[in-house]
C-alpha cells in the first residue's frame, strides 16, 4: 500500500496584500492639494479667465516692453546674486570641509543660525548698516576715507548685498555637503605625482565639487527670482523685480488677472530652469547635495 506524501498547505493569503501605511500620507496630500495645487490652479485660471476666456493679459505682456525690461532686470539681479553668493560661499565651504568634522559642525551652526531669523529683521539690519547715517558710513568718515556719506542704500548694490546675505546659507550647505564627500586622498595622490597644491585643487578638487556648485547656484537663482522683501525695502523703482510688479498689480491696481499672468511667467521660467538642470546635471544631484 503506497502512501502519498503529505500535502503542504499553501500559505494563507493575507486579506490585505499591501501595508496600509500609505494612508499616513493622506494628511500631507490633503494639505498639498488645498494649500498648493488649488492656489496654483486658481492662479493659472485667473490669467486666462477674467471672467471669460481671454489672452489679453499675456498680450499686454507682449505689447508693453516695460515688462520685458522687468523680467530682464529680475534675471540680471538673480544672476549677480548667485555669482556673489558663490564667490563668498566657496572658500568658506572649502575651509569647513578641510577641518575636523566636530569643529566644522560648530562653525556651521554660525552659518545656519541667521537662517532662523526673520528675513524682514535681517533686511532692516542691513538698512541700518548701509544707511546714510549707518555704521559703515560713520566708520569710513571717522577714519577719513570719505568726506561725505556714500549712497549705499536704495540701489542695486544694496539689493545684491541684502539678498546674498540671506541666501548664503543655501549655497554653503550645498557646497559643503558635496565637498565633505570628496576623498582627500585624491589630492595627495595628485601631489605625489608632481602636481602642486594649487594645480591639484583646480584639476582634482574643483571639478569634483561642481555638483555642489550647480545645486547651490540653482537654489539661489530660483529663490532670487521670486524675492520680494529685500528688493522692496532696499531697492528703487528703476531696478524693480517681477515680484514687486506682481505685488503692485494686486495691492494698488487690484488687477488679479494680470498679476496671475506675471506669476505664471515666473513659474514657467522656474520650470524651464529645472528642466535645463535635469538635462545637464540631474535633479538627483540637487537632493543629494542637501542631505
């Protein structure tokens, strides 16, 4: 009499195949939909429905060269602020990456602490420093370098200084996180092969730090495009940025449709920058640099 092998019962199927943990994302998704997607969609709708379907707001942008000039000034100031922030942040980030991590962490706190202070407060602090009777003019006059106060406020220079100071932590964090991951043994190897310290830096270290340069520059440039408080308080009408024009269209002229069209143009410019960055470097570099 042959006995068949015992049948192995199949594993019990779970009633819920997938973990319900994704439900934890529901509150965040609701907040994102209510406070981001809906306002963004409303802005896009206002730019072409005012109240009926129309292209007159975009036609106004194309018809009046003043707004092209405003967009050009915005991009110019954003580019200058990005370059200034990079010039200031790169040596600092390089120094932090070469010292002991514990000391670098303590010094990094000094870089990050101003970030937790209100932008308005930091802008007013620079207004006090750069004003006609400010600390800088008083110091220069007391040592005899100038005979009368310099005009350091309400021009493009003051806007660049204020914006660069506020956006500097973004650049430092992006650069430092990439530089800290560069193997210093590569520099020693280059020097052992006959390269000077300067040549090893420019041929080895600097190319490896380019992802941080690209990520930090992208962040600072995009944030500069939509900056409002500092240009409004420290700038002048000749250097009005697009955010200031949007604010005037809403607060002064109550033209929500045209303000929405300007905002849509600003959003489109930002998305184009992200697309260019994705094609050239890759957005994963941006997020890696912030870890």
